[in-house]
């Protein structure tokens, strides 16, 4: 029996959850194109996860088992944001006395001098005008040393600014084949 393997990469939103669409990508350029097409990034930052899976297929062409073999999660933001940026954003989007609610996660860890990650459903699911601000709550948390933040061109800007894609992401996407013994 001959066994074949197929490698797939899928990108999906992590935060905000249930936003956008999942997409199969093949390489770093496909991922850049996916990010380029995301309207949410025009408003707030967001978090994505790239998952590598391997499908094993026997020579009888029956669909085989799909095995996740790696993931890479990262934040996409135009720039690093701070609490002052969140305050300006909420103030700019206020309608009269109505403001967006902000759900602060890990509040004890906030520091005015350290970057934050805030996101929300800034577009509704259709082409209709955005939902009222009261129905678009934001979530906010401190960025940690474990977070990796990239700009829209996939250049890493946190924890170290490298002006190139994160090494872990490049390594994951370069694993285009899988050997079965």
C-alpha cells in the first residue's frame, strides 16, 4: 500500500473570535494577501493563528486522517498601541454620550508605559452600516513578552523590531512536505 501526505496551512481569527473567515494559504505571500484584505485592520488590531496540518491518504484514495502539526499565533497592528491610544480611539468613536464598552483583561498587569492589544467587532457581518457603538464592545489586555506583533506587511514589531516576518512563522510555512516512514 502506498501512502501519500498532503500539507495544508489554514489561517483564522483568534481575537476577535468568530470574526472573518478561515482561509487555506500556501506561503507567506498568501498570508500577506489575506492580511491585506482584512477590513478590520483599518480600525483595530486583531490576532490570527496559522495552523499546519498533514493529511495522510492511502493509495485507495480514501480521505485519510488530518493531523495538526504546528501553529503560530500573532497580533496584526499598524503600530504598538498604549492606553492613551485606546482612550483616543474610544473618544473618537463616541456618538453623543454613547461610548464603546471596554472589557479589560488582566487589569492588574496594565502599565501606562507598556503596549496593549485591543480589538473588537468594528464591522458587522454585512455591508450595512456599522452597528451602534454600544453593540461593538472592545476587549483590551496588556501585550506580554510571549506575544508577537507584526504590521500588515508581516514585519515583526514586538517583542523585537526586526523589519521581517517572525522566524517561527517563516519556518512553519517552509515545512511544505511531510515524510511518512
